[in-house]
C-alpha cells in the first residue's frame, strides 16, 4: 500500500511538471498568445477579452493555476480556431484514436507472442530466421511506408477495406467498425509486433535455459504448458514494460495513420492545433497523453508484483 501511494505521488508530480512545461512552451512559442487563442484576425477587443479570461497578462504560475482549476472541473476552454469548445472536440475525436491504439496493440500482441514463442522454441531454425528477417523489415519501415503499402495492396488492389476511413463505433456496427479500423490499426500494429517479437524472443531464450524450466521438463510437463505458462510468464516483464512505453509513442504513429486514412482522431486535431497555434487544444491533448502514459506506467509497475512474486517479496521486505 505504501509503495502504491509513493508511485501515485510520483504520478502527480510528473503530470504537474509535464503540463507546466507544455504550457510555458506554448506561450513562449507564440508572439501573442491572446490573439492566437482568439483566432488570429479578430478585433482587438476580443483579444483583450481572451487575455482577461485566461489570465494571459499574469505570470506563468498564475496562468497554470487557473488552467488547473478549470481542468479539475473538466473545462478545457474554447477553441476559436475550430469554433467549438475543447471538451466537444475531445468527445468527437478521442474515441477514434483510442480504438486505433487499442486495436494496434491487440494486433501487435496477437502477432508477436506466438511468433516469439515458436522462434525461441525452434531457435536458429527456418521459422526463426524468417521471423528475424521479417521483424527487421518492419522495424526499418516508418508508419507512412506501411500505410502506403497496406492502402495500395489491400485497399486499392484487393478492395477488401476502405482507404478513406470513417469512425463507426464498435457498439453501433461491429462489422463496419472493423472494416474502417483495420488498415489504420495494422499500420501501427505491424511495427509494434516487430519490436515485441524480438524483445520477447530474446527473453524467452534466456528463460528456457533456466533451472526451473529444466525441472519442469524432467517432471514430464508438456512443451506447450512449459512455453505458454511458465516460460511466457517469467519472460513477460520486458514485454509489459515495452507496452507501457509504446503507449506514448502511439500518438506519433496515430497522427500518420489518421491523416493518411482520413480517420477523424485526436492526432489529426493535434497537428491542426499546432499549425494554428491553438494553445488550449495543444495543452488539453498533451495533458490527456500525460495522464494516459503515466497512469499506464503506474499500473504496469504495480502489476509486476502479480507477474513475478519475487518483486512482491522484495517490496514487502522494504
């Protein structure tokens, strides 16, 4: 319990530092933050109203305190560039990006775990060498290259899935949801699977040489149970850590996937907000990303004790 409270305190501290830095950077990078927030070419009276509303004539600490007060009440402000509240924009754009991230990670794990297990089991065999070459190929490809290949061969030539995607909620129409999200999700998922395959394979090779694996084999335990239960569980820590780290990096790939496949997600809005110096939108999106990344890392750190009892015992001693 004490460890969880310590990690929660670190979570709050990291969130405050990250969001404060983002606020300062957006303000410094703008010649006139009030005019940018007001929408650019507007009357000076409206600019003055925005400056007063968001305390832009006050020190950064005061501006940040005012922004945090609004954040607690879930009021992210108003985007004059998009002519809507930031809250409404997030409601419209958050779910498409969330689904892309979830399906990309699901695809990455679905491809990586079986491939890594079989590669480690048949080390230096034909399958292992083929997977090594394939993973290197996907690691070297930027998401935009994967998006072009998928859209050309699967979207244009085979016409299996639409290239221009629309957001369809899973609960509204599961089949149309799948059709519209498959290409953007595979664009990110293939790269993730390459990283996780190599990472998990290396850990599994070391684990399969451990004494407890030798003991399980001596007891006559089936290779499937040894690989999928004992070896996988003991090798999962690095994979789980990588999953947590990749959560933050997914937004970079999501920007490419959303823009290439015309998916109305939050990454597309972030690019537009940066181009328009829409400071409140940039702050809101980066704040959400900070919350997700830090919260996932917190949960993963606490989940380590479930995966590996040695970590739980070490924490108990402390």
